[in-house]
C-alpha cells in the first residue's frame, strides 16, 4: 500500500462527481439519456431486466 501525504476522501470525490454531473445535466438535459443509452448499448448482453423472455 502506497502512503502519501494526502488522505483519500471518498465522500469528497463522490460529491465532486455528483456536482459535476448535475451541472452537465442542467446545461444539457438530454445528455443523461444519451449517456444511459450508450451504457445500455455497450452492456446490453450483461444487463438483466425483469422483462419476460419471448419464446
């Protein structure tokens, strides 16, 4: 484990990510859906849904 002078603060990191995404999505409301659509396309074989499988 590497020791540094700076301590890692996960809460601060998550807050900064949340704030950045909030600002991005406030400026472009369709950006969230675009990103989610890209993630769905990338992981479509791995994402499980509760939808019934058609025979």
